[in-house]
C-alpha cells in the first residue's frame, strides 16, 4: 500500500522477452520509447505509471489479479512447474472442502499452475473457482482447459451444479459427467438435482433434458422426479422453471414405447398421474376423519366406515396404482380393517394396501405437516448407509421411505416397531424386550448373539449419523426398535444443531441403550464405540459429496437450511477435516464418553415424559 491508501503492485517473474516486446503496451500506459532490454531472462518490476498530476492510479485487488494473469495467459504458464513449497500449497488448496472460498492469492496460484494441474481430477473444481468468469477471454480459455482436464468423479460434478457456477458450459460439462452414474447412484442425488434446476440459466437446460432422459427409461426415477417437481410448482419464484420441466417429463414419457411392447408411454404416464388422484382421495378422507369428535377409536371406526362405503372404490382399484413411495410396487386396493389412525394432533392415517404380488404395503399418510426436511434427512441416512456398505460395513440402518407430495402433505413407509418409551413402560428394559423375541440361554444377556449385534450396530450407525446431521429434539418416543433389534430414529424437525431442549448432548445416546449393551465397562459397549469410530472415518472420506448435496439444497425452502446462513459450515465442522483418521478416532471416543456421562439429558427426558402424559 502506498501512502494515501493508493495500491501499488509489484510482480516478480522470470520471462524470456524478445527485443520487440513492449511491456508498456501490455499495461496500456503510454511511456517514452526506452532502449530494448537485453536478451535473456529478466526480472521485471511492474507498477502503474504516475498520472500527469503526479498521482498513482488506484488499483483494486481484482485489477491486480487480472493484470497478473494478462501477463502470463498463454505465454509462460504451459511450461510452469510448481516448486516444492508451491506444490504443498496447491495440495492444501485441492483438499479444501467445497464450502471453503479461495482467497485472491490462492486463486492466482491455481491459475498460474493450471496446466500442470490438469492431470489431477480433484483440482478441477478448485480451478473453476479460481477463474474470473466475467472475463470473456479467461472464461473461454477455462472452458477449453476443463474439456481437456482429467475426468472428474460424479460426486465432484455436483459441486459444478451449485449456484456458485453460472457458466452454461461448466454446467453442461457437469451433466456430461453425471451420465456415468447408474440409476441407483442417480437416485441418491435426484432430490438435489431437481433443486439444481433453480440455478440454471434457461428453462430447458442440459440438466433438465438429462433428468427427463433418465426418467423415461426408469419408472422409479420418473415417479420421484415427477413428485419432486410437483412440490416445487408451489414456489412462485421458480414455478415457471418447474412447469417447463414437468412438461418435458410428460412429453418424454408420452413418446416412450417399451421395446417389448409391454407398456406404452401413455399408460406409463397415467400410472403416475393416478398417484395424484389417490392422494386427493386420501386428503378428503383425512378431512372427514378430523371432524369426528371423541375418542381415537371413534376416528378409526369412521375411517373404516368411509373406506367400506363412500370411498369403497379404494378397496379394489380398477387398475393397479404404483406406490408413490416404491414405484415398482403395484397397489391394488386398501384393506379397511387393517387400516388405522395414529394418536397425534394431525391424526396421520396408517393404511394397509394389497399389492399385485399378494403382499401388503403399509403406508403412513400425513396432511398438515411439511415432510421435506424429514425427506432430506432420510435421504442422507440412505446415502450414508450405501457409503458404509461400499466399505463392507453394514450397520443395519433403517432408511424408511419418505415422500413429500406437497409442502404440507406426504407419505412415509410404516416400519413395524415400538418406541423406546413404550418398550420401557411394558418391559422395563430393552434387554427384556429383545429376550421376548430372540431368547437364548447361552447368548449374551439371554439374547441371541445376532440380535444383540444388530442392536449394537444400529445404535452405532444412528449415533454417528445424528451427530453429523446435528439432529435435535431426541426423546424416547422418536427412538424406535424393531423386534429383530434394529434401532432407528424418526421425526426430524430439528437439524444442524437446532434443539428445543437446553443442554443437548453431542451424541444422541441414552443410558438405556448403553445398559442394553451391558454397561459402559462391557466388551459390547467397547465394540459399539469401535463401530462408531470406523463409521465416522468412512463417512469423513465422503464429506465433499455430502457437503455438495447440502449446498444444492441452499434455496430449497427447508427451514433449517434456508434460514441458516452457515448451514454448510455447521455440517462441515462435524467432519473435523482438520484431523487425521487416528486423531478423529480419539475425538469421537471423547464425544461418546462426554455424552454418556452427561446428566442433563436424563433430567430433560423426565420432564418430556410428564408433558406426554398430560397431552
């Protein structure tokens, strides 16, 4: 900084200059003709020439960066190789999480060695962040380099679809990478890809056409894509964009014809639109049932009366309807006597449907509740379950299906289970409950070894996931347990560290769970901690993928994300990317120990039980 706040820039670089090369012309500052510099490599010190009145022109950091790049663009950069220290700096930058912005000097370093970085696929997203996309020439060169870059992974392509990148060429490149994902992987990201349509520059973008193309050949993707788009039609700011996508999907499906002639596009599309008709009828039933005064049993009786009378056509569909939760499952009708109502303020319906293969599909229908946040959390549980299994670690998670069909309506898969509150009330301990279903006199605590192992693993999986996601408001009524020992969480109204209770522990682990493992000194509890630490390190390796998915939800109208300015940073902090794996193990073990020894959660749990009693 010069006196008076003026900015002076000194650039030192080795450049081989021909005799006719005029640095003053490159800088656009007219100077008297000077003798040509001698041949060979010279050290140049460059700064703006003084104006006529003696003042030095003010130069912003942005102009400085542009000046530095203009001197090296295409002249010397192709042959530049980073020094040992520069290589260390570049590797540090490449390892930055996607939530980390690049500083001016970091951008310049990446730009300077862009050619030598082209063989490193992990460097591409950092290079894209280093580009000044407002500079036409720089953007043009960047696009050319990106096309020649080492092919990046699908997970990294998601970053290029975030709102941070507006270039149509960059976004088209990302979509081209997504083509490599199989249908199973694509479904893991579909919710976020629909959100990414908000950031496209046109209604009929490459991303929109890609999603429709994949939907046309896979009925599950088609069904979920349709519902994800339908929910967004209610957002007036982006309604036009999503109506356009809906039309693309409808037209694509209608033109589709199966090679085996089994189903044409028209019938396929009808099988999806009939889901909407079913939801409308269930909404009407819910409205009627809510008006019934009196006991819960009276409401249940009214539900069964409606299904057997006014809405009797729902007991046997004219044609099977694809389940909105599992589109490959064909529903043939509701079973009135197997259907019921939950005891809660919104009176969700628990519906039993017959399926075409002779089975039963149990679904929870909710009206008046926004399920989009639950949908996101369960999607993350499902994704993390997949990531763990890819590392041969099955923690017996229960990623039950959740689908928001409107901002205030949706469906959930019903998993037969009991809440820990109910179990402790009826059996006093979790161990007694598991002994009832899986007794073994020779097994640990009188339970089969397999059942206890399932319980321990599921406790470990959800302890890690709820910690990473910052899930709050945990109590014994939203911790459920199946009779084969799988523990799982439900109801995710609070995430990313939000919690209505004071003093929430970092790990959501209650003493009854620890007691079922034999206590904090048992070998089974030690095994639980080992599973936790292993799972934590596996998921840390995929932190960029998880952070990229969250970043795409930035404008999704999910309260705990859109209302939280630092949502991505809060999630990033949970991964402790500053630690090596061994350090992360010690960190997580300390977290578990702190949570188990905490007394506040037990006190608050008692208060919650009193509140439940008086409802």
